[in-house]
């Protein structure tokens, strides 16, 4: 997965999975074999489990574990259990807010949006969440009013593009961008979709799914807006925006030399883009084509 991600120009992922799965990239990090920034999210089904994760933190006694390559970003993506509207959501999320950790919550439908927004408003009266980079994710149907409520809480919106593989539309990318909320995007891979960001960027900018059907009309965004969601936008959610996500003096030298010009290539070619040279903090982690000889150095 490291090599595949690097070949697509990716240098980091926020990863919500079972705790046992997260031990594998942790071991790669300890062996100095990780070539992708991993930002795992802790699961938490109850307030007690959230407390235990915070106090333990990969057996580190609550201390920060990892470095720039491997660092726990927060909690997600289903807080309080697999039932997204579980009565355990609010008390578990309240513990996470109390300890000032980040949280991302799976929230697809408008009913789920309302349930989570009501809980967030209640929690924020006791423990303000502004500054914690909390987010609702997926957001297939969220409307302008609900986005404004989320924005007023200081939270963000993280949309995923798995509907590229279906005939269903959404998320409302245009509406999310126009709201001015902190926003990012992902794929929900490798659980239900592909990791490839270029498939997502095609979908976000054209509104067309895998088969070329127009399934998300009126919600298309520009190529630059889509790219910004993937870079600056997504870096915000893991507290990495001060180091990566844009070409600014003083930030890390993450860079991808692409096989084609994303901003001008015909839209069907967006899906074929890959990286021919990927740098992670200035270090070569992928090289092919005209840069193949660099890979051996």
C-alpha cells in the first residue's frame, strides 16, 4: 500500500480502522520502512474505552507516540459503536472533547447529520470543540443550514467519494465549498472504494461516475478547488496544515511530479494520472519513467 500510494503522488492518509490493523503501520514505522504519513484514528465504543485509549496511546502511558510519519490523529470513524445513532455516541464524544482530542464521525444521511449536530451542540456547551478539528464525514446529502451549524461549532466537513462506484449522487461538493467551512475529501478506501485520488478528482470535477454517467450534476467543483480539498483541506483535519498541503516556504518538501498536467489534460485523462516522482519531506519514495534511475539511489 505504501508503494501504491506513493505511485499515485500521495504522501499521507488519515486512516480509521481496527486497532489491530493499526499495529502494522506502527511496526513499519519502527523499522523505518514507512513511506507514507499515517494518521490513524482510535476506535471508541464507550466513554470507558475512550478514556483507556487516551491514557494508553499504544502503551505509551498517554504520551505522544510516533513522529511526522506515524502519529495518532484522534478518534473515528464510528464513535459509540457501529450504530451511528447509538446512545453511546454523545457520552463517548464528550470524553474525547474533555481531553481535547480530534474526532471524526460517519454521518451520511440528514437524520444522522441532525443526530450528530444535536450531540455536538450539547457537548460544546460544556467543552467547546472549536479548535479540535472535529468533523462529520461522508455527508452525502447535507444541506446549507446544517453545514452552517457545523461551521458555527468550529467543526469541518470531510466528504468521501465512494459514490463514484455507484449510480447514486453526492456528496454535494459545490455546496460544501461554497459554505466556507473547513473541508477536505477522501475515498473511504480501501474498505469500499479505491485509494486512487485521481478517480476522485475526476468525479468531483465532472460529476460523472465510473461508467461515465452524470450522477452528481450541479455539485461539480473546479479542478483547483478539488485539488485544494485533497491537499490544504485534508491536512487541516490532522493538524498537519502548518507543515504540508501547500507550497509555502518553511513547509515540508512533499512533491509529486505528475505524468500529465492535471489542470489542462482532457477530463477523461484525469483518471489516468500517476506520479513519476514522489518526494516525502524531500526524500524520494517513488520514481518511474524519466526518473527511474533515481529510485536506486
